C-alpha cells in the first residue's frame, strides 16, 4: 500500500535509519531533537561532538558579594564589569589574569525600574547620537582587556534601533562584539549586529532570576537539556547581595558538568564560531584568528 502521508514516510525513514545506525553501534553520544526538525537543528551522530557552556557573570566592578568566588572558579568564565565603579578596572585585570573573558557591562535605560540601579555612564533614550557614541567610547576606555559589551538592564535601549546602531558602530570600530542579555523580547540587537557584520550573540537563560539555591540548581538542569539539544548555551548569573548563592551552586555543578563532557568556554569562543560567516575585522578588543 502506498503511503501518501509524507510526514509518516519521513518518520519511517528516520526510524529505519536509526535502526541501521544502532545495529552498527552508532549514536552513542547523539541526541535527536525531533523527527520533524530541520537538518541544521539536529545534533548529528559524531564522536567528536562537544557540549559547550558560556557562563557570563554580570555586575562586577563594585566589590559585590560573590566577586572573589567567581574570579577563583577553576574553569573559564566571562565576567561583565560595570564601568566607572570603585573596583571596575581591578576586577577586569584580575579576571583577565585568571584567564576569564571580560565584557563591559554597559548601563542602558530600561522600560521600567529604579534609575539608580543603572550606575554611572548610563545611556538614555533621549541622548543624541554623538553623546551615545561618547559614552560607549568612555566605557570601553575604562575597562581593560574587554572583548565585548553586554547590557546592564536596557530593555528600552535594546529595542531602539537608532541607539543600538550607534553602540554597535563603536563596537565594530573598536574590535568588540555585543552580547544581548535578552531583557527585552523585542530586542533589535541581534538583527542590527547581523546588519553590521558582527557576531550575533545572546543570553539563552538566566541562572538567578530567582535568587535561591534551589532555583539556580533547577536552571542548571534546564541548561543541561539545552546542551543536549543544541550543543552550546549562554547563561547569565550575577554577583551582588545574594551573589554567594550563584557562586556556590556554580562551583558545585562544575565537576558534575565536566564528567558529562560539558566544556566551559568564554563567550569569545562563540564569537569565533561565527567569524567565517561575518565580515568582522577586530580592532583593539578581541583578536580573532
């Protein structure tokens, strides 16, 4: 009997391929997302496949709780340092010396929230292009060893194409990339990055949006599932009032993840992944091969 339903035929072919691979001893390390997923969304059977996790820790620069513990982690992390604060420069230097990636945690106006949380050097939606450019350049000059920028707050600015265009123009000129923290679902940062030939990088999941050890542990469980599906993940946590909780759970999870074949990488590695697809000429920031 002829099978007219193409979807059923596709599934049957997939099952047959799976049986043949299993008979040959394949798929030992692979995970199939869905029989209907496009080919580029399937994790192909590959003994060399690797799960990579980029952990970004925000809000360094003001001697916040958890800073020392984060900098002392035994794996490569990415630390996002707020500019113009008492320990901004020293935190960036310490992170670099310990092998971590450094981002400038640039304060951007949110749709709502306490303006006092923005900190010095904030970029606001009523600023002209020249002032935005000046503030971005000053922030870059304040944080040594930065490879990129991510947003502190910023739900309003990341949805503003005019201002994001200025910020990303400066990024390109200074050899930096931008990581969208995804505080705004309608952010234009990724699209504008692509238009300007920059890597498109964004947060996949917050670690401590609810700052309890139980919640953070649950977020790591979700991260593990994302890694099974995609092979790589970007997550953001924080130092601060309860930053010791984030550091504690992260330290506990590191050996568990390593035993499962998960590698901790700096966010610059994901930028390098996109190097071949983007016309990105690095300047004083990240040095891409």
